[in-house]
C-alpha cells in the first residue's frame, strides 16, 4: 500500500509539472493574440566584439568603438597622423599622409573586420532575447525599448518577441537565424499556429532572404507589417559602393558640401583649416583613401550590407568590388539575395493570395541624409530610403518638387479609375507601388523619426493587432497619406526653450522637435571663409591651386 501511494504521488507530481509547464505555454499564447516577431533595423541588435584574448573592441551596433574613446583617439591621431600631416602641410604634397590615414581608419574600424569569405576576424556576440518581452529582465526590456519602443503593442508583451542579428554580417545567417528563432523559440514556447512579422528598415532585407530560403514557413505567417522596410536598399549605400560621391570634388566640398552639412561656423572653420593644411590634390587623395578603407572594413565583405545596395547599383558595384575570386563566397551570397529581391513581388503576391495580411508603412518628402555628399542628392527619400525602396517601386518627384500638372498616372498596380493614389501635395503616386491598396505614407517624417514618434508607432501597432484592417479603405480615421502636422492641436515650448512638443486634440503626445535657429548673417569665420575662397579662386586661375 505504501509503495502504491508513493508511486501514485510521483505520477500526480509529474502530472502537476506537465500541466504547469503547459499552462505557461498556453498563457504565453493568449487567446486571440498572435505572437509578434519584431525584426529590427540597422544597429538595433546589440553586437559586442572582443579580440582573441577577450579584450573589448567595441559595440558595432552603436559604433561604440574602443578606438573612438577620447584618450585612444587622441593617442592614435598623435601617433599615426601628426607627423605626416605636418610634412604634407609644409611641402603641399602627400608625405605618407594617405597611407597613415588608411592605417588609422583600419584601426578605428577593426571590430568590423571580416575575412575574404565574409566570416568575422574577431569574436562577435549578438545579444539574443529568447523570451517574450514581459518575461525579460528590466535591463533587457530597456535595451529593446531604446531600439524599438512600440508602446502601442504593450498588451501583446506576453507574445511579443525581438529577433536580433548582425547588421554587418551575413544576410544568409540572419535569414537562417530567423527561421530557427520562429520555430525553436516562438512557436515552441507559445504553441501558436501562426506569427506576425514586423520587419523594420534593414529587417526588410532579412525578410527578403528568409522568404526566399524558407517557403515551407509561409504557412506559419499570419501577417507581415513592414515598417519603412529596406526592400531595395538605400541609394546612399549604392552611391558609396559605386564611387558616385561628390566629396572628391574639393572645390565643391569647400563651397557647397561643408556649409550644407555642418551647422553654424563649423563649416567655415573646417574649410579654412583644410585650405591651409592640405593642397587640393592631397586632400582628394586622403578623402579617397579614407572612404575606400571604410568601405572595405564596413561593407565590402558583408552580404548583409550588400543587401542595402539598391538593385539599380548592384551589378556595377559587384563587378567593381567583388570580381576577385577570393570574394567568391561573399559574391555568392549577394547574388542569391539579388535573385530573392527580384522575386519579392511575386513572393509577396503568393503570400497575400494564400491569406497572409501584408501592409507597408513608408515615408517621403525628406530628401537624403547629407545629400550633398552623394549622387542621389536631388532624389526624394525619408533621409535613408526612397519611397521606391520601402514601398516597392513607388514613383515620387525629385526632392522639393512635385510630379507636375501634366503628370498622368500609369496606374501600374491599380487600374481602378475611381481610386486616387496621388498624394495631396502631388509629390507621390502610390499606384506605382506594388501594393497600392495596402501601403500608407507619412509626409516629412525622417527614417529615424518613424521609429521615434508615438503617432507612427501607434499606427503600426494597430495594423499588427487589428485583423479587420484589410487595406487602406478598411482603416477608419486613417487615410493613405498622412501629414502629421495636420493632427497637431497643441504645441508646448520646453522650459529651456530648445524643443517644441506637439499633442493631438485628445492630449496624446505626437512628436517633439528642436526649435529652429536663425543663422547669423555675418560672422568672423564666414567673412574669412569668403576671403579664402576668393583668394583660392584667383590662385587657381594663376595656376597655383595645388
């Protein structure tokens, strides 16, 4: 009897354990809440690098590099650059300065260094989050919140997951990792049948490779809400990889670029210092050397970074940088991604045809970040991505212009003549994007701002949670085109007078912005800068521009 009692008790305890574990699993997959996997963007996955001896080299996700610490930076400048800079300034020629700059850049970006096959030279560790948001530690929640603060999804915290990957590594590895994460973490823990995917920015590139590599996973996807996805990369990356940059034109650098990208008198001070220190030939050579080394360390051997090269620039850049056989492994991955990107419209259409919700949130009317530096300086973008990239082919006018009164829409993907997909400001034609009925646009919101503003984030959260939203016509209160400034009911100046905070009619916080400052008409540095430009123009005509 005693033996029977002990056995029965053991069985009972075992059943309790089983049911308690099951309860946790079922609790995680709350009724009516489909698990959400956030696929963050560039630099939103904490990635730490150490050398083979365990010495910290930096966090490459935030560019928190040991070489950028003030003490180290000053030491390296003095050690590597001071002597060749002095010699080059005295002789007005390159006295090993470009070689010193190459070495300096290599040391600075050492944590990013990859082997010719794309593998990491040093030890990388991407921080993983293998539980839903509600079960993470306070520290882990803070890390995620600082990167992607989707407050509107707070009621989904028990089924909200955050997938991480190396932004400077392999796009294939990132896609493989997502497949593993979906099955062995999310589905295994929640016992759910389907998941919602939310790719953000560079996460759109991960999605492309994932969908191409794992068509067997389509049956597990309920919804894809794409937030400013990098479906066709950034033209800034394309221009850098193809050398379509304007910084090498030294005169343009002094007269147009520096004043356009730097605030206050800094542009004029820097221009004068460069004029005095280096000849035009030496400065151009140094700039080329610095950019080439940065390109080699940060992008050349990373298929994840190649995934940010637009299709229109890809072949030229590939032939320019990856023709050597030693890069065959990297080239193979970039080729596979290029094919996956070509097939993306067909892939998404197939998913939509099988019942998967597919939505896109994009932005426009901002131009490119530091546009004067690049060949794309006249094109429209959200600072980093064009509407054509994030919204699958959408045509927009040049930055600062409109489509024009004579523009006639080709209605590429919407043949219904009763539908008007032209933006109210006549700057964008949504019918030319692949999903005109499922794409929403925010005007004049920067790429980073899309992730930092409550109005945009709440909009994205509603798309994730509301299964009654099928298209732009089934979302009450939201039109295809939104100018956030139209929703401002109250604006409050901060106590220090440096920021303005905007609220809607219900008192909900929308966004904040810096108070614009007026540039002084004249300053000592501006006058001196003008005098230097006049002097160098005269010297140039006399043949003394070197």
